[in-house]
C-alpha cells in the first residue's frame, strides 16, 4: 500500500529534491511551503510520515512537531526534523517536542529513504490499547419437566424400494480445434535505455548545500547590521529565492538524469 510523506520546507528546491529522492519508491510526496500549511494538510491527509525543515519563516519544524504531537488525531504520526550543517539539530528541543528522528542537509538519498521507511514501520507496529467488551453472564437454567420417553418405531413391512436411477448426463461433443499459424510471432520491440550521466547525487547535494550556505551567510550579515528578526527573515527568504533561481538553471538537467537512472534501475530489477 502506498505511503504518504508530507514535506514542510520553505525552499522549493528542497521540496523538489525530496520528490526526486522518492521517485522510485512506493511513496506519495506532498510538499507545502510553511509549518502552518503543513499542519492543515496533515489534518486533511493524515500522512504516514512528516518531514519538517527545522528553520522556516513563522512556524518552525520544531513548532510543527509540537503541534502534531499535541493533536489527538495526529499524535502518533512520526515527525523527522531536517536540520543543516549551518543550523545543527537541537537535541534537547527535539526531545521536548517529541521528534521521532532527524536528518542533516545535504543528505544521502538512501539514508533519507531508510529513515522514512523505518519511521513508518514503527508507527504501523505501535500497539493499540483496546478495552475488551464485557461478556454477558449466561441466563440461569430453567427447570422443566423431563421429555417423554421415545418409543421405537416399528419397521415398515414389505421389501425395500429400489433406489432411483439417475438420468444419463448428456455431454456436448468436443469443439473442433482451432487451427493456428505456425509462424512465430515477432518479439515486442524494446526501447534502448538512455545512458545516465555521472555524477548526479553528489552534484545535487552541492546545489542544496549552496542554497543553505547562502541563506546562513545572509542571516549572519543581517544580524550584524542590527536588523529585527522579521527583517532578517525577509533578507534570508530573498537570498534563498535568488540563489534557487540560479541553481534551478542546472537542477532540471540533474532531475532528468536522475529519472533516467531510476528507469534504468527499475528495468534491470
């Protein structure tokens, strides 16, 4: 059965990378740009796993995890927090909000796939406590008079009747064999696989790291200028958008290469 992965990240590049990571898996990826949108979408879809970026404008990944764990209908949903090398995962805060796991960007694709599958498996294997229904006591037995004795029935006189003979079952004659041509059928044509370019995953990780590094640098400079948190967040968001536009001039080619590699892998399997 297909699993649903909800991805909350204000970076369109990061959401696209996660989609490509799970392109060959039986996982439906749904991406949203903020923690508030993720919480609303989680209540709508009830996803199997939530992947939340630790640093987002407005509701952060930690805040989103706290809200999910505090929701009666979502509290069993696993939440994986995505941190980065420039903004490491806060272990104490992660335990406080109930995060199930975390990963560091840029991540290895197979490592993220394994984390999501493990979190989903733990959630599905979690025991559910149910109160057994009370078994009603049997009604008291009602005393009644004993049944009258059964008298033996006298055998009928005369010889036994012969058993009825079943009517003969008519079977239709076998249908004549259909003549087929002895000529062999042509084998279906297979399209040649497109060769995959190397490297792909390493280049993709460098692109993600470049966006995060630029955002961290912009945040540091904004704080050094004495800007308010709202102004700093606006500067970081603008920096991400500009860098992502440059990165995405290269990423579509990488995405096409990854898809070709995945098709080749699935065909050989």
